[in-house]
């Protein structure tokens, strides 16, 4: 087996696959092309009845779902979208929405979140396990994280599958995984320690679970880990 070429997160974020202009960046809150359809549930259900509800959307694209949520959530809501590229079609934002142009691999919120979503964004993140561990710590004690996750894109250094080991570690940390939706669910904030050391990413890995070109993340077992 030929060892795949891997690149750093900084190099990855300059690659053609992360800047792929065929990505679906315009999903709304509900309907045919929506978060509700992709996640199998309405994100607003996780925010209903809360005071100052906080929703963080990672890899948020144009931020359309957040904009639509702002029209029905209370005026004290805090809705934050983070995307490497940011909106390609800037428009005035509702007062409760902030769209941040930044790398999700380096950015962190300044408050705990009731809901964190990442709709098919982890397929383009160099270290998805690292981001999941960080995001879990951003949740409130009764918060909810929903993130699409393709275990087929998790590899060992030599390119062999590390997805089964990653799923086992995620489940041990409290995540649930729906194979049919390629979706991870975590209820309640925590600080998981996943037994993997990130080595780099392969932007030439080919299609992921969506059929689009995706990024393979390469890991080694952490000392004393997997």
C-alpha cells in the first residue's frame, strides 16, 4: 500500500477541494433543501422555550438557516455561523445573527451553546475528531450537537481504515452515530479525550458519503490510546 500524501490544516484550507464551489451552501431551515431534512429533525426544537437560545452552526455557508431561524426565535437569541469562506452573497443580517469568516479548526465561541450543528462540513475539515472534541466542550449541560460524520474518511497513517476505531472512541465518549444519516448526536456538554493524534489530511481522497470530493483525515493512536 502506498502511503497517501497528507498536508497540514493550513495547506488544506488553500486546496481546491475545500474551496469546491459545487458545495451546497444555501440550505434553509426547513423544506426540501434544508437542515431539518438533512438532520432528520427541526433545529428549532432544541431551542424551544429557552431563554437567550444560542445556536452555533459550523461550516455555515451562506447562513440561510440562521437567518430564517432569527425570524421566529426571541430577540435575545444568539445565532452564530462560522465558515472558512463566509457568505458569497453578503446581505444585511438580523440583529441576532453573526456570521464569522474563520477556520473552524482555530475559532472558538465565547459562550456555551444550546445547539451546535455541522451539516456535511466535517467532510472538509482536516482534523474532524479534534473539532468534535472541542465542540463537545462548547455545549451547555443540556445542549445538543448534531454533525454529519463519514467514518470512511478517517484513516491511519498508511491509509487503512480507522473509522471503526474512531466510532468506538466517539461512542465511549457519549456520541451516538446514525449510519443511515451519517450523523453524530451528542447530548450534554463534556470534555472528551479521543485517543488519536492527528497526522494530516489528504485532499485527494476522492468522494465521501455525499458523493462529493472530500478530505481524508489521517491519525495515529495517541500514547496509551487506540
